[in-house]
């Protein structure tokens, strides 16, 4: 998984975050960039 730590993308083992919920604001720059290249978030 990739996480944002202070504006830097860092790898995080999925087992370290499984079962935890942390939402990213829909207006976050990374979400907007992903949508521009066709990433679907299921909404």
C-alpha cells in the first residue's frame, strides 16, 4: 500500500493497515490526479 506522510508517498505493508479505516478527502490532489487518468473509486 502507499501512504502519504508529510506530502511524500511511502510504502506501507498491507498487514500493518488491514482492518484500519482512514478516509482521504475527495478533493485531495492525489485523488484528483487518479481520477484524471481513469482510476475508479467505486462511486
